[in-house]
C-alpha cells in the first residue's frame, strides 16, 4: 500500500513493465519523519532521493546573516532532493526539513544511478524529473527578478494555492521573500 502512490507517479510519466517497475520499487525504503525533523547533514553530499507519500518537506538554506531562505516545498506525490549535491557529489549547502509529520520513500544515490544503467524507462523518468526541476527553478528565479511581491503572491495563488491553504504565514512569506506583515497586507487586498 505504501508503494501505490510511487508506482502510480512513475507509471503516469513513463511506460515501464511490471517486472522493471518492481525492480525500481524494491530499491525504495520507507522513512517516517516527525514534524521539524531535518533529514540531511550540511557539509555531506546528498545520498538519497525522497518521494513524499504524505506530509511536506521544506528545502531551505541560511544566508550569511543567519536568516532562512526557502527554496522549495515538496508535498505529497513529489520527489525531492538537493539536486546540485545529488548530481555533483558536492557537500550539501541546504537543509531539508519535515514541516509536518511526513511519510517518505527513499532510494540511495548509488541505487538510483545503478537503475539508470539497467532500466531505460528509469533513465527516461529521470530526464523528465530533471526537465521539470529545471523549468520550475528557472521560472522561480525569473519571478524574483521580474515581479514585485504582489505579482509573486498572485502567481503562487494561481499555480500552488495549497501553499497558502496549508502552510503558515511565516513559511509562505519566507518562500515569497517578503515579511509576514507584507503578506498579511497582500492577503487583505487580494
């Protein structure tokens, strides 16, 4: 039952036979996180790719002044890792934290890359994932460079309304790179 969502997520994106799908799924292991539990160690390379069955992960980094900057959230039916570190093997520079009790399935980096060599559908799946991540990150960067806070908030409401419904004002404001007060003003106007 725990693997049903992951199985559907994969088969919705690539054509893969049952035997090969079962090989892929056999490399994923369950991990339960408590609220506020951090699942990676800064300075060490990312060694796991996570799939969120239930809950939410927050990926963030710290600025020199100690302030947190949210890069992304990963809700149900989403893969998450620190891709730069996962791909390059460089030390992690960002944290991944459960913002609520979270149920994950994870695959080790070694197993992930071994599967790329033996299951063509997994390689296609990974390409799909990388393309999605690239488009998402580029759009986010562009929105910060070209939009004001009101436009970014309206875009968030349009593309990811569940962020505003499910997350605290503090987290939404951090994600939008505005103060909580500014978010409150935006919410009252829109």
